[in-house]
C-alpha cells in the first residue's frame, strides 16, 4: 500500500510546507525591517546639528530661524 498519494498525506505535507514558507517570509521581513531601521538611524545621525541660539543683541534673540 502506497500512502504517499493519498489526499490526506498530500494536504498535510502542503500545510507543513506552507507553515515553513510563512515562517521564512516573516524572518526575511524582520531582517529587512531591521536593516531599514539601521539605515534610518544612520541618516538621522548624519543630520547636522542646529546652530546655537543667539543670547544677546537684537538679531536672533526673539525668533530662531535659519536657512
């Protein structure tokens, strides 16, 4: 008797392959999200610091704007 061709065995093996495939897809997604987070953090660190606020005089002590 060959049980490899029964519908129950075929559906069980397909379900097992589907779960493995889903787990692999989730793992790849997590790694991609981690890589994006690292790249975003690097970009944020690369931004220049804002200039210091003026502490005296009439220019720049009321509104802090720069181009």
